[in-house]
């Protein structure tokens, strides 16, 4: 139970970090290349966080269920 919550918290934290990096890239960085790199880091961080949040934690069963 704790591991599941920790993993979800990491995903949420990565999404929040991606949002913060995006704001920093758009608002505070004026040079072209650093802005591009920080923007790409924000997209990567948000995507990884979202992927971790929607990742199934229980392995799916490949065996068909038998109803007797």
C-alpha cells in the first residue's frame, strides 16, 4: 500500500515539476537554447509523471476466468 502511494506521489511530483519548469522556461529565461532545453525538460517531466500516474500497479491476468 505504501509503495503504491509513493509511486503515485512521485508521478504527481514530476507533473508539478514539469509545470514549474514550463513557467520558468517561458517567463524567466530569455536566451534561446536554455529556454528550449528547459522547455523540453518540462515536457519530459510532465510526460513521465503522467505515465507513472496512469500506470497499472496490479499485473493483469492472462488466464481466462472460469465460472462454474
